[in-house]
């Protein structure tokens, strides 16, 4: 995560998303299970969008 505003492509789906830094990025508002965090870290080199993270969280719930 960075310390400034940047636009990135989601490492999973490629959509354009905003990152506002480690202080107030939208991703800090999410509760991401450790299993999902581990999968993302092992599978992707960059950040994922809110929709992709939500889909991964739903998959582990079912």
C-alpha cells in the first residue's frame, strides 16, 4: 500500500480503482478474513478492487 492517491488496475479483473494511501484507503474499512488475505498475497502482485475482494469473501463463506 502507498502513502498517496494513485489509480491502479485491479490485479484480478483489471478495472480501474483508486487508492488513497495507507491512512484512509477504502480497503482499510473492510474486514478481510485471514484466509482471503493469504490467498491474495500468494496469488497477486497488486491490489484488488472492492468487488473482487467481496466475491472472494463470499466464496469462503459458502
